[in-house]
C-alpha cells in the first residue's frame, strides 16, 4: 500500500482518530488528577577537612586520609541513604502514618565536587522540609564520629516547596495524545482490514475456493480482453453457460447442484483445451470461454460435457441420495459482431440459458450474437440465407451490400471470420468444404485449405 493510500484511509476515517485521541486525553487527565501531589525539599552539605586537622605530628596521616577523598564521599552518600538515618529522622519528628505516606530521602555526591545533596519527597511540603532538616542533623551526628579528618558543613538548608514536582499534567496530556494517535491509527487500519476482505482484498483472489475454477470477476476481466483481441484480429470467440442440476434430487432448489459443482469442475478439465477458461458463474452455473472457436464447434464441446456428466454417478451425503448423474441445460453464444462488448456477449449467453431452461433438460441453446449490419426486408424479417449474421456460401461482399437476387434457397454459409480470411487470401468460398453444422464453413476450414495449398496465399499477395 502506497503512502497516498495510507493517507486516504486515515482521512476517510478521521472520526475514529478524533474519538481515540479524545478518549485517551480525557482518561489521562482523570488519571493524573487522581494521583497524589508530591513535593520536594533539598538540603546540601560540603565535605571538608576538620578544622583541627593540620597538626605537625599527624601530617603524614592527614595526607593519606585526603588521598581517599572519593571513597569517603561515597561513604557519606550511603549514610544519607541508609534506613537507619531515615528511621531516626522520623522518630525525631514524631511523624504519624499519614505524614509518612510517600516519604523518601535520597543522598548523593555531585559529580566532580565535595557537595553532598539530600533530596526529600513527601505529599506535604512542610513535612518534606522538616524531614530534610531532620535527615541532615542525623547525617551530621553520625559522620562526626566516623572520621576525625572530615566533617560536613551546612551549605543550603532545606527549602519549602511551593509547587509539586509530580504529577506533571502537561507532560501527561502530551503523552496521552500521542498514545491516542497511535491507538487511533491502529483502529483505523484494523477497521479497514476487517471491512474489506470481501471487496478490495478479495479482488486479488481469482479462484473459486469450492471448485478450484476461476471466479466470475476473473472471467469478466478475461472476457473483456478476449473480445478486444477478437475485434482487432477478426478471430472467433464462443462463450458457454452450463447450469448443473441433479437427477436424484427430490426438489429443484439447486442445493444438490451446489454440492455437485466441485465434482463437475473436476470432470470438465480433461474435456477442455488449455486455452479454454472454466469459471464458476453462480451457485449452480459454470461459464466456459473458448477462444478461436465458433458457435457450432463450441456447441459440440458442451454437448460432450453433458454426456460425460450424465454418465457419472455421484454420492451426495448431505441429501442422503446417490444420483445417477447430472442433468442440466446450457447456452452457447458466438461473437459474430465485432463491435459488441463483453457485457453484451454475457447478457446474450444468459438469455440463451433462460431459453434452454424453458425446454427439456440436456438442451444446449446456440445463440450467435445478432449482426447490426444484417439486411432486413421492409417487414423487419431477416432475408433468407442471412440468419444469425452469416453469409451464403460464395458471397463476396458484406451483408449490407448483398443484392436482392440472392434471396433464393440458401447455400451453405460462412462465418464472418471465415469469410474475412478467405477474402484476404483471394479464395473462392465455393471451393471451401465446410465442416460445421449444415456444411457451414468455419475459420478452421479456411486455415486448413491455406495450409494444404500455400500457393493460395502467394496468389493473393500477387
């Protein structure tokens, strides 16, 4: 997903982001206001040699003690942090349990200095100040008996805090807003993911999960491509819709047919060419797209499918029956009109399927696409010999130019693709032997003639 797509999703669902930020900010504010306020008081001391240190007889000992300054500073800091000093300071002040709540003391030596800092925290600013002073006295008393060489000199006495150091409302609100933005973005993309699995995301899934055939969306895309190809190459294209029913089903609600679809798809494979496309059109209907095949040839293929399916027994456990095979109807439509589109071709095939369903099961209805340029008489009837957009055998002009005198008994006709190919190679249509129904000349017949007699193509070029 590109950055623009991310931005589009966020902008589209900005309300989710706004609600998320608002909820987290309010929750953070309420949580912060419920936290106890903590005040801090500081007291500092300087660690220095004792005023009576410089004595002639103790000069060497004094130098040795001064060389251990870092070690002594750390010792003073640990004394300030000890539980003993804190307990003695609490006892000195006589603090009750309420005043002790949140009480803490921390001592440390500032880096690179001889300054000892005592930091006290309490929920009451006056308690914090008093406790810092009491801790300072206890530290001075304790270290006075620890070393004869060093002493603690007061530097800054404990101060009275006027503002709490925590909670920090501003900082917490900023953190809450950041958390809300992150949570809102996560919710937006989760919502978008859950909302579109059957739409945007499934458009990349081209297979029907039940049958393994292609789905209808992929069929329609490929059909548009094939119609465009046929329009530019003057080729042929046939489309068949096959609706499956079960002979053993008591009712005809299509339930057994739906369960039979996976088995039917398995049987179709060996009977179709590699270039043919099998797709599931709806619950009980398959679509078969057959490039470079005319309607009569496709009708023969579909009839073979019906015979194969009708001969295969199938066990339907869900309906507690064992069928003696399938029954069904089908329609085949041939693209004879090169300015037609995929939607018109598919609509024509659906009309043919409805027509076949009005007849007996096993019927295959052939419906060539009607040609707009087919000549009609004044009463609107198609002229004899020109039905289904085909031309009489031997015609050398288009259907719109066909003269009136050809309205006698029809001769074997050519498909439009066969006529176009014959004209390109200068072949007399009367010399072509048709292999289609009623002797109809197919494009494959013209190709076979050109292959057997290559001098026809050379004469056409001359």
